C-alpha cells in the first residue's frame, strides 16, 4: 500500500511543478487531496499510510498557503486539522495514529 501513496505523491509533485503555475491553483488541489483523505481516514482511521499521506499534503499545502495568504496570517489548514483530530479522537480516543498526528499538528502549528 505504501507504494501506491508514493506514486500518488510523485504524480502530485509532477503536477505542482509542471501543470499548476499559480500557488492558488496548487492550494486548491491540496484542498481536494485533503478532502479525499478525510473520506479514506473515516473508513480506515488506523492506517499509517493515510496519516503520513495527509502529513505530506499538509506540508505542501502550508507552503502554498503562505505564498497565497502571507506568512503572518493564521493557517486555515492547521485549524481544520485540529478539528479533524478532535473529531477522530471523539470517535476513538485510543487511536494512537491520530494522537501522533495531532502532536505533529500542534508542534507545527504553534
């Protein structure tokens, strides 16, 4: 399964470098990737690969968001990630995948 996500990252990276010229376009595509990953995580909340793919998408999205919105604006992406973590942990507070991801979000956000 890891190979599938590696291919997906390569394809997205290629699109960001060659197809989408504006950071706003790239940010929109990251938004679509995050929506896709929410659906997948809801079906399989304890999948390492889904959480790692989400983290990769967030790291790309933050760079595009800063370029579009400015460095001093509050990150909408990270606020949404905290809400997602809260929702997932309400469903299963023992999901250590989500706890690890939440720790990364808080560390990155603050």
